C-alpha cells in the first residue's frame, strides 16, 4: 500500500465493481485539478482486484476496510429489503447493486488518523474544478440535500463532507450508531446529520445533485459547479429511466471515466440552453 504523503486526503468508498468504475472517473477528475492531496480509496473485501487495478494505476492509496461491528438486529433492520420497505425511495431509483449496509463503512474515514483533514466524496461523483479550499473548512461541513426544492436546505447530503479523523470520534460514533430499535432511514446520511446537528453548510455547488438539472434548472450553472453528484440512477448504467433527461451529464461522466478529452465545462450549455 502507498504511504500517506500529504496531511490532507480525498477519500471515497468502493464496495463493488460498479462503484470502482465510478471511483475511476472521480479520481481522474481529481487528478485533472492538479491537487497535491492524497487520494484514498476505502474498499470492502468483496471488490475484485481487477476492478481496483485502474485505481492503483492512478496512484490511489487502496485501503481495505471491514464492515462495522454492528449487531445482528441492526444489520437485519438495515438490509436492503427491510430498509427500503420501511423508508422507500419515492423520487428516484437506486440500482440493484446498492447495498445500504455498505454505506456505514464511510465512518471508517475517522480511523485515518495519519491525516489532519479529509474530504469525503461519493464514488458516484466527479470534480469539475479545484476544491482544495475544502480542507480549510471545519468538521463537520456538508452541502444541503437540494434536488427538488429550496425547502430541502435543512437536510444534509453525505455525498461530500469535510471531517477530521479521530479515534475518539469513531468510538463515539459506534456507541451512538447501534442503539436498540433505531433505524437510520438514509443510513450514513441520517446518522451523520444526527451526530453533527450543528453541521456547517457548504454551498450547494460543492455537491450539485444531478436531478437539479431538470427539477430546478435555474439553480444550475456550469461556471459555478465544483462537484457533480449522480444521486439515484448511475451514469455507468447502460440504460435507466432518467437517461434521456440527463444525457449531457452522463456524456460528461463517460468522458472522465474513459480518459477521453473533457469539454470546456464553463462553456457547456445550462439546462434552458440545452433543452
């Protein structure tokens, strides 16, 4: 494994081959910004070495992580079928490869105490311009979960957040997480908002959710967006219900993933121009 070099790191999580594809696009997008921070890929044991190989070639630190030591009752409540029955997704579709229990592995970031500050980015996101300024933000900073209306500004999205690794914080998280009968209906996202109730709000452009493209087009500005997050349907799926509506965003992700030439993002057409 590559040793830590920088005091700061971008961190993502890979739990299967699909998210390894996502992480490849994410890492290529980060490399394009010429960041000097380390790029760390946390991955679970089930990810094939062949799926991780492109990330190794891109110079990532690959760190295998185990699932959290949670009770059988907790795991049963948060299994895909049970969780989605209790708290169904009504605005979009999670792909079949989505496993809610894997999401809690994000909390392993707090064990990376070789770093002073970490910025976590979901593997289904790409970075469009330098975001190194995020390392100056406090723990716990995250953008709001805005994709349908401005009323969503009170909810946090855990696809991008700023954290300070700490063994003590990780211990307190485990103590809080697994309580009798508790259901974190959006897994790590619901938990982190409860654990950090005074979270610092990042501008929405640090975690622009793809549905904004067609639900709130006036909020979309390619010149301002720093991170584009493909929530719900994924850009590597061969076809999905929103593919036609999201075609410009999918094509952009494909360019990053393949290593093809990326267009001038600031010159790309905003929704009203692309319609």
